[in-house]
């Protein structure tokens, strides 16, 4: 599976042919000086381009790739697209409809999306027989909860202009958390990871159990950390002040914030971290300040994201600076003992990453939090995603239907909790069997008591389990005054607790209140039929409701103990106005923007 990966940026065009399975690179190409006299560097030789500008450069350079490939066949083309707005939460096979949507969201990234689109248009005409896949910088962060993505400005303006936080560098954040989980031999769904992508552009992400829940870049890639030439966070009031006092125009401000700020603005010696580290050691005060501001802000984010996730298991450093600068890693991770991260200075100084050894741990052995330097590879990540979409395209069987069940609030209890609530030695009694084998609704009910309200007669589902788990809807959460995370069943770590009242006593659940991630139970045979695997995330189309709709982000759970059924909560069913006994079909990857499935890598 050799994939042509194209990154058509505003000042350069980069392309590579990469094996989407092994990562072997067969060809590299870079076009520079696009607006002047473009130069094409391809596999070690340099060729003058005829004409100038993106379109001429692409039309000249892409056919050269074809000439260089000889007999090596390409299986597909992966395109980096900077902004997917809120339209794409995963890579997608490009067709006319997808192109239209990418153009629509270009208003959010006027410097990037139009040139990305040009790359797609020219490549689709040069490589017209191949499937083309768009991979978005924003899509990994589409799981950000509302509280994290909303700016506190008037709703009417937010809605009208789609002003919200989107986050970027998603391909890199997702790639390195995958490598981190592999390295730690842990399930990604059991880890809380803070990823620091520190390059010319920099961002941090909080990845909680495989989902991005916070990230430092916002509506544009300007928010957050100090970057090569970008300011990152700044009080918007300072900009108003500059506009008034210095009479700076919007264009001036944009130029200042994007091109003249960050490390460049602070250090006075440019955006190269190597120079800044070097000069700071020789006494240059501006370079010292640049280092301090850069790492101080990063430490602030690490602390904040630990708080957001209620803890952290690994902190990852990647990107040109994160991979190569022991000084920055040291300054950012020293004195983090309070959150369980203890730096090993020798190991940090010795980090050298390579394709063969892309991950190194630089924490002390006794450090509870692992500190990892990881070599990112966005091009390979795009090639991998492209292969995945091509493979899925042929695989998903769309014909069998999936029954949909609405699960109301309910609780699973341990025997200990049952006895505390119903008396010593008490055993749950069966009211009615459930569709999942050996599961039953009990006659017993409990009262749940939140800080704001209580809810009586919450049904217990049997049999008893090893962990307590209360599954409620968002509406319930607000009613009782509790903030519960969206989780797959069984993932109760670090979720809130709640007080329960039964006829014979009370019981304090220490954790276990969750809002269930909508999911499909299926057997391994079903999974084979649908062409999906455990922990895949799929879209399910439902057409027998009031109107046709698609449930995105549905978790697949495969076990021989399950029967085929999709579970949604009451809020979701009410919003969708689903009749009883609804059925859905898995969306197929037939090229339409919304019809996609995604396999989580872990
Ligand atoms: P990227 O955008 O990921 O290619 O990263 C580019 C940044 O990485 C530049 O600021 C480089 O100065 C920085 N970088 C590369 N090598 C080192 C190094 N050994 N020490 C510090 N910074 C480095």
C-alpha cells in the first residue's frame, strides 16, 4: 500500500510516497519559492519549475512524481487539510460533496484551506484513477466537550460565524498517543495523556482515554503556547489597546501576532529554538526571557490539563523542539513531583529518537507519570489513515440492520452496595430479562442523591458487578447537579461518586457516575459480517424516525456474550424522536462525507 501524501501549504508544497503499513519512504518532494521562481526538489535533484504560483507549481511537480515511480504502483493519495470545521471528525474519501464542504469551511482558515483544496483539485486530475483521502488537522479534537470548545462571547455571534475552539495538530497528537500506548503496553482507553507538540507551531492536548478533551489551539492555530512566530495566548484587551493607541489595523495586528511574535518577538534572534538556547546560555537576556516564557506557559498548560483530566499517566514531548531539546523538556518537567512526574536528568540528556526507536522514557523508574519523548511522523500518520479508509471502503457490509434500544437511567451495583442498601446477605431478584444474555432488570430500585436534587426509583440491573456504575443522561446530570463524563461501560475511573438510599441503609459510591457513550453490542460473528472490530467507532444511519438521521461516534463493543443491539440514552432518543423498535444500518464508506467508520488504534 504505497500512498502519495500531499501537504500543500501556503509557502511550500511537500509530498512523499510512503508505504502506509511499514512507513518506508520511497520518494520525497518539496517545492519552494512558490510565488517567485518555484524550485522542485525531488529525490535529491532540483528542477526549475515553469511558471509560478501554486497552480503552476502543482501542475509541474505532481506529474514528476508519476515519472519517478517507475513500476511502483500507488494505492491512494492522502491530503493534509488544515481545517475541517465541525464537519469532519475523521478522515474521509474525497468526492464532489466533500470538496464542497472543505470549500465552505475555508472561511475559518483562509490562508490554508484554499491552497489545500488546490492541491486536491490538481492531484485528482493527475492521479484520477486513485482514491483521494482528506486528513484534517482538526478532526481528532472533534471530541472536545462543549465546555472546552465554547468561547464566552454572545451566542448569536458564536452561532453565526461558527466561532468556537477547533484545535489543530490533531494528526500528530493522535499518532503519538498511539505510540505512547504501544510503548507502555497499555490500552489507550485506560490512559490519560498530555501531548506537547512543540515545533515551529506548538500545541498541547489532553487525551483522556483515547479522546481529545482539551487542546491549546482554538478557532485558529494562534491560541495557546508561545510558537516560532505566533504569540499564543494574549489578553484581547491588549489588541484593542494597540489598535487605539498605535492605530494598528486588523491586518497589522494579524501580521504582528502571526509573523512577528512568539519566539521571534521575544528573543530578537528569530524563531529557531537552537539559536535561542545557545544565546541564552551565553547571557543574552532576551533569549533567556524567551525560554522562560515558552516553558512557563507550557507548565501552566500541563498543570491545567492534569486538573481537567483528574490526573495524568504520561506526558509526551514531540515536534522539532520536543524531540530534540533536552533543555526545554527539563525546564517543562522539573518540579512536577506534586503530580507524580519525576524527571531523570541523565535519561533526558541521552534522548535520541529515530525511526527504529521513536519513543524514549525519560522519567525516573519510580515516577508514577511516564515522561516520554516521541518522534512524530505526520506524513506516515496520513498514509496510515489513507490506507485505513481505503480498506474500510471495501469492507463494511451495510445490509444487516441493528436494533436500537433506548436505555433509561439505571444502576449496576456490587454485592457490597446491595447489602448496604437492602440488608446483609440480600440478593437481587429478577423482574424481567434484558436483551443482553444473562442480564436482567431487578425488582429493586434505589434513590440517587445529588447536590441539587434526588431521583427516586432508579432501576438496578443485575447481576451484581465488580464495580458500581450509575448511567444517567445529560438532563439527569443537570437535574441532580453532577458533572459526569461520557464513558464506555466499565470505565468508571475518576468519575464522580454519588450517595444512594435503599430501604435498609445508605451507600456512598466513591466513583461510577457516567453518561454512557452510545454503543453497539455485537458478537464476533456480527463484527465479521459488518467488517468492524471491538472499539471501532462507526456511524449509524436511522431512517425510520421522524426524519432520517445519522448517529456519529458510536462505539462498537464485541463479545461472544453480547447480542446485536445499539444503546442510546433517553436524551438522544428524544432529540431524534425515534419510535420504539427502531433499527439502524452501519454507514458505508462509499465516498459520501458523512458515511465513515473509524477504528481506534487501541
Ligand atoms: P518542527 O516545526 O516540528 O519541524 O520544529 C522546528 C523547531 O524545532 C525549530 O524551532 C527548531 O529550532 C527546533 N529544533 C530542532 N532541533 C532542535 C534542537 N536540537 N534543540 C532545540 N530546538 C530544536
